[in-house]
């Protein structure tokens, strides 16, 4: 019965799509449960000049959403801009589009 309920939560739909950074393919699973609204987080003090805030997000783990707290990250290049990940509705469910650096 547990396997049946899991199959209702996550569809068997797996897809490949191009990523913003190039030719790599990204594999995703369509989740049948919408993500909760984002949590409001206050960014702590910037640890050093050049760090960028990556906001928190909901990640799907096994059979539930888990909050991943925001964090400061270092850009790969001085003018790179962080584009946050987001959940996108697809085929009656939800798919995670990972964040990436726009150069």
C-alpha cells in the first residue's frame, strides 16, 4: 500500500531538458504534491565582500518536502548573477528547476 501511495505522490514521468549553462541534460522527477510556500528568511551579515545570498528553497526528499536554508555563496566570476531555483508546474505535477550562475 505504501508503494501505491508513493506512486500517487510522484509520477513515473522522468524527462531530460537542456540546462541554461550548455549542452548538459538535467533529469527531473515530476512530484504530484505542490511545494509549500517559501519561508521568509532574513539574510545574516555578509561574511565578506563579494558573497551573494542564495535564498532557501524546498527540496523533495523521499516522500516529503524539506526546507534548505539560504546561504551566502561565492560567485565563480566577479560579475556572475545567481538565478534562484524554482518549482515549475509540469504535466499535472511539479518539477524542480535548479538555480544557476548567469555570466
